C-alpha cells in the first residue's frame, strides 16, 4: 500500500524536497511556496525551514543544516532567501 513507517532524513530527504521545489517552480514560475501551501504543506514548511537555516548559517551559528552546496543549488533555481511582506 506504499506506507512508509520512518521519515526520511538527511540529504536524501533534502534532495526530495528540492526536487519538489523545482517542480513547483516549473508549475508557478517562482519558488515562493506559501508556508501553508495546501497542495503540499510539507514543501511549504521545508521552504520556510531553508530560510531559517540560511539565517543561522549567515549568523555563523554552528547548529545549522545549511551549507554552501545547498545555498548554491537553491540559488541556481532562483530561490529567494527573504520574502517581501
């Protein structure tokens, strides 16, 4: 039935969400996924988390999952680190 007991962790999970973001951009023309995106709430939360992790990275915090490779990949598809209100 396709049920997964465990949540995927680490790079494989990040790559999966990145690919979902690429698909979102192909559909909508941007990477501005709403935090409460009803078609994929997990993607909306993931995008918000990337921005929070980027902020930690910029501030030099040791505990962050963000790194230069992820930054490069996100920027290569036009990801906006800061959203205008």
